[in-house]
């Protein structure tokens, strides 16, 4: 893969920025060029939040993802806003427990996972972001799945072993979801 | 330290300042640069430094004047409205010939404006934040790595020329994360015989002052200062040339606009349009000679800015209006897209002769 432009989009509080950070760290650890750019309103929770992550084998130009290769939509406004911007042949991942409609485009690959519901069912409240990320890792070549642990160790401190385990469990759940 | 780490632009400024020997930070929180203060509040106590959240931006810049008078490295940071408040102090720093490092992570204006990225403080940075005849060195990073290297260099330039160095960033570069190397090398130590460090009963007291009531004396200081500025203009211009060898169109852009422009240039080249870029890294001194030289061979210039057209003045002055200059801009927190730049290139193709 040469350059992949990824856009995570949803509400503030869903862990949008954290998910992007995880991916950016994995890119760094793999020796790739990466950029991570948040975009959000003044409020900490409840507002719209999105996060542009670019992984590339060549230096990253603009860090702003306007036409994602991979879109992760965690609420309806995000899907409405970015579905048409996704590149032809791109991939869209939808949290189907929060977004009732299907992807309208026929020239992109659509993937659905009820991440928020799975998180609630499996006692992983607040980790829908990592569940949907697991699904993304299964269907893309963004990173080698065996490396999830080392990237997680970079962003969850060793003192919080419990959180580390829960995040990995959430990724695994999404990865193996059929 | 050669291993790369992933850092936010704002945090990278703070860490680089510490590496440059800064142990005094004074500031007042304002989006989108608050991470600088947050980082300093955590790091300074660990290294026996001073982090102080002042009661206002005005207080913070005056604390900078105080510490700089003692010859120590010192900084403050803010975003657009906060820099306006610091203007008086910036003028006093110049009048006292004190080194200082100041950061502006710009947001949209005027007034309180918004909290999204902007470059609309270009005139303020390069012309007039504060009264009187004076200049300051203005550095414009376009990556998190340059947030580090230009902060480190900024402290050096401030000491070397007894001037304020202003790091003019924007909300995007401040908020984004990229891998950075923090390997910066040694800090150069400058003699500061003017510093107020206590006479110990041996030498004559030093006085740091900007009040000179005799016009002959004040004129002399102004002229001496401008001779120093001339040395800066001769020695410290920095810029990056990107695909300029065969360029017919020269984009001029700094900061985040330059990153967008690079994408646009690649796309233009795929369509057979020979675009290139001169990216000023120092906004003052501006890379006048490089632009004048480019004016000999390109058909037109395009100034890409997150403002209503401010840097475009310096582009036109540099090339003595020899070639058409087109403005490509978005404002208010909006960022030009590569498509906006491509449209400007199309326009340039029609009028450039």
C-alpha cells in the first residue's frame, strides 16, 4: 500500500480521536510516514468529532483527509456528510446500531457492525470505537493484526493494564465478528 | 534521542523550548494553543523550571520582559486575540532590545473570531504588533518536525540578535500529530553583558529601558537597531523550493497552506501543469531574492493563504509586480483544498503571459 487516507467520524466522547491515535502509532512503529489531525467543536462531549489519519510510504502532504479511502462512520450525520466524499472503490464502515440506513453508493465496499450494541452486550461500554476498528483491520491492510498489542502499549500506560486488556478484547471482538 | 516519537505540534513546541534551555514559561490559556501551557505545567516542575499561569496575556508578556532582562531564556504563547493583548509588551521588548520567544497558534478573526485554523495574523506578525519602528523574526513551521527545529532555532536567533522571535503557527499544525525527532544538538551560549544580574558591588549597574526622552539619543538607538535588522535580512532568510526547476507557475504558501499546495502541485503535474512552490520559512525576513529570481522565469504567482490576502503584498513587493499574482484563499477557519489551488492554477494559465 502506498498511501491510505482514513477518516474516523462521529460524536465527541465516542473515542474517535483515540482510535485514530492507535492507528497513527502503529504506522509510526512500522516505520511509515503518518499524520493525525483532529477536528472538533469547542465542547468535549456531544459535538461532532472527526479524525484524519494518513499512512503513507512517502512524506505526507496535506494532513487533511477530504476524500477518504476508508471512512468509519459512528453516527448518521457523519455518514451523510462523508459518504459522497469517499473515493470510488473505497471502503465505508458503519456502526449499524447507531445508523439505521445503508450505504447508498454502489462503487464502494460497505461493511456493517453493530459496534455500540456489541459493546453494551459484552460489558465493553465506551469501546465501540475499538470494536469497529477490529472490523476495519479485518477488511483492510492498514496494519498487521499481530501488531495490535504493541501499538496499544504505546497509548495505554502500563499502569492501566485493565484498560489495555479491555481495548484489545474489543478489537478482537470486532475482528472476529461475522 | 534519535528514535521518533508521535507528538502534537503544540506539545512539540513546548518540548523543543525546554531543550533550547527555556526554564521560564508564562501564559494564559486560549484555544488552539492550550496544549503548550498544559505541557509546560507538567514538565517545568520536573526540571526545576517555572510555569506560571498569569492573570492575563498582558501580565504574561510583562513577566517575559522581566525574565529576559536577566538574560535567561523565556517564552510565552497565545493565539490571535491574546497576541493582540501582548502587543504593548512586544513593542517594549523591541525598545529594550531584549531576546524573547513568542508563539502565535493562529485562529480565525477579527475579534474573538473562531477557534479553527487561520493565517490572518500575517500582517500583525510581520508588520505591526506594537507601536514604533521595529521588526521581529517570524518563523512559519509547516510540520510538527519544524515546530521542533524552528522553536530551537528561534531561541538562538533571539539571543544572537537581541530580538523577539515569533513562531507563527496555525491551529492545524498545532493540533496535528506527526512523528518527530527531538535530536537538536547543542544550545549555543551567548554573552549577555547587558543583563541585569546583580552588580555584586563590582561593575556599573545595567539598565534595561525603552524610554529615551532626548530625540538624538532615541534616533541613534533606532538606527543602530535597523543596522542589526539588516544583518538579519542578509543572513537569516529561510525558504524551501519545491519542484521549481522547470516551474511555469510559482505557488507561494506557508504553514498548513503549503502542505495543501504540495498535494495540489502533485495533482497539477499529473495533468501536465508545471507548478512549483516557494515556501517562506522566515516570513520576516521574507525570501525576496528567491521570489525575484523566480519572477524571471515563471508566468504567474499564486499566493495561497488562510487570510483575505495579506502575504500577497510581500509577494508583489518582492517581484516588483513583474508578473501577475493571484490570490487563492479561504478564511474564518476554513482551509483551501487542493481543488481550490488547482482552480487558481487554471486561472493563472489563462492570464499569465
